[in-house]
C-alpha cells in the first residue's frame, strides 16, 4: 500500500509539473489564441456563406460532385464535416472551448499577475539608482516632497507615503480594462456554447384562427428538449397584409395570443417583421406567409372552406390554387387561382380557359344556373421560432466588452519620488499616451523648480 501511495504521489507531482511547465504556458501563448480566433472566424464566415439547416436534396442540387465548387466543396464534403450546421458541430464547439481555455490561462497567468502589485505593499523606491531604470526621471537639488505632493494631488494622483518616499498613480482602470475584455470574451463564448447546446429553431405555417404548439423543429442542440414549450400554446387571432397603392406588399402582421395549459390568454401581441413576440426565452418572428384556404358558396349552399395549395409558376411569382366541384357527382368543376390576399381570384374552366374573375365578398355567374360567391380568403402566417438561452449571457459579454475597451484607453501613470541628502529624485512611467505623460512630467518639474525654497529652521543656541 505504501508503494502504491508513493507511485500515485509521484504521478500527481509529474502531472502538476507538466501542467505548470508545459501545458499552461502553451494555453497562455498569444500565438495559439490568435490562431484559434482566426479559425473560429473562418468557420463562422463559412457558416454564413453555406446555407444552414437545408435538406440533403438542396445540397445535392447546389453543391454537385461534378463540377465541385472550388474543386473540393461538394454535398458529400458538407455532410461529412457538418458544414450544414457549423455552429452545432462538435469540432466548432471544441474550438470555442479551447479558445476559452486559452483566454482563461492568459488572464490568470498574465493579466491577473500584472495586478499583483496592487494587493501588496506599494513598491516604493528607496535608492537613487532605482530611478535610472525609468525612461523619465530627474533629480532636483534643494527641493522636498512637501512641494511635490500638492502638485500630484492637483493632477488627481493617488498618493502613498512612507518615510521619505512617495508612490503615486492614476488611471488604474486602464490596467483593469484588459481583464474585463478577457472576461467579456469568455462570457460571449459561454453564451454561444449554451445556445448551441440548449437552443432550437423551428418553423410553423399556421392559418388565421388556429392554435398550435411548436412541433416543426428543424435545428436543435443535444439538450434542447428542456426548452421546448409543453405547457403553453399560441393562437393566431388574425393574419393580414398591408399593400402599397401599387399593389406591392408593404408589411405582414400576425395578431398572436399565448395560451396557458387551461387555454387562458397570458400574453397578446401583434408582430411584424423586426418586431417579434417573446415569451419564456422563446421568440416568434414574422418570417413568411401563405394562402391557406378560400371560403365560398355555390348558389345558396352553406359556406364551403376549401384548402389552397401553392402551385409551380416557373419562377414567375407565388400562386395558390384549388378545385371547386360544380356538380354533385364531381364530374365537373372550376379552378380558383390567387396570387395574394387582396381578394382577386381567377376562375378557369375544365379546359384551362379563363372564365371570370372575382373578389372576396362578391360573386360571379359561372353559367345560367350557377353563381359562385367568394366569402373570404384565409391567410397563413409563417413563423420562425427560436430559443437561445445563451443570448442574455452573450449580450452581457458584449456590454462588458465595450466597457472593457473604453477602460483600456485610460492611461495608467505611475510616479515615484525620493527625498534624500537634500535632493529630490523624481521619475515615472505610463502604459500609453507617452507624449502626454512626458508633457505632464515636464510641467511638474518646472513647477517644482519655480517653487520657493523652503526656509531653513533656525537653530537654538545653548546658554
């Protein structure tokens, strides 16, 4: 047992040594971080260029094997490497986690270490030779620290004194800024990973007046099941389109209500493009539209609701159609064609000839004994539904990133002073804005030299 314990101790010691001496410096290497960041950027760009989440038929049609795009990019390559869902592949998530590990290692080994002096006793300069290592330093005879301290206070330096020594600094926030930037980037990476693992995207085409639950999920993370709503649904109260005077679509609108498990309305909102509905981390966007059905009557019959389906139009626009039987045995009928929800329908006979046109709310005679009345056209709203629990974390990260960048622009200036043997030694340095700091130091020296010399204290003679 003692031998086993000794071996385990040696293994643990070797691992700690390898971690501190080999792996940790490698992770904290700036070159590795830059390489990982470039790789993430390249694959992110690829994910925006290559269409994401499409069917295999789409990729076979657009990325054939002969000829291959760029000589290598085919549908097989896209499927093998997961380029059709880049942001959820294991290797992309691994890149994010590795980059996060590199940022963390750099933060703790470089940034945090650079601030250790802040938690220690202030580093006073006690020897004149210490000022020689400063790029800006000077010595002034017959001057004292009492003449220097008010001038530093005027410039908003924070002073620390010890015996005949002074240390002053300002702009400490400039040293903390890079740490905030690193922390914000880590937050953004964490948010992206959370979204990739637990988020989902879905699409629904819902006619006006119907209630639905989210079912048509086409992209989801491995842990997205917990985000799918099971105790609430959405009702489409109404869908409509506003058109310009020229007949062009101006905007589509959907009046939506969120219903709880008992069917009670808990939230209502009219959405349109760029104005979604948000409920419990799920966002519903207005994305598309369609014509679901037409309501009509033949003579004095009850109102019939017939579904309309999209038809191929040779790329000349979107049209929908349905067939209306005009005889009880369905031996004859007419076809209704619509291209929008403005209400105008084209009526074609069995031989394909145009018989008439009709608008919603009006009627037309198909023959001497048959009148067709169109009551209404029912539209369907196309909703894109997205859940991404990582978005608040990403937004927080971006907010901190902007704050950290602004903080990093603040110059951190340090000044040391030592009074000894009737001479005042003064020096300083800054991490940026070197020219401004040099001007400040020169003004400080001029003001000290122009100050009146302190009066000597008279000595008392012995009686």
